[in-house]
């Protein structure tokens, strides 16, 4: 299994990050999700004393 995050290689989703979970061996993609870049910036700015709850990045649909 591989979990990757980065810019959309096709450029079809500007301002969004692609998060993908796939099988390394078969290359089958289980999850492909576009996250608004604002959500990622918000998560990075969180204080270690008050971390974001799990799944927060996926709550806002891109």
C-alpha cells in the first residue's frame, strides 16, 4: 500500500492537493481525493497543543 499526496499531475484541479491510496503491486487505486490547499495550510498552522481532529482535511470537499 502507498499513501501519496501532492499536486495533481494533470493540472485539472488548480489550488488543490491530490491524496491517493493505492496498492503498490497491482497499482489499483482505492481512494483518490482532492483536498483544498486552504485546508492543508490551516492544518499546518495548528498549534501542537490543539491538533486538528482525525479526518479534518477530508471534511471539506474540493
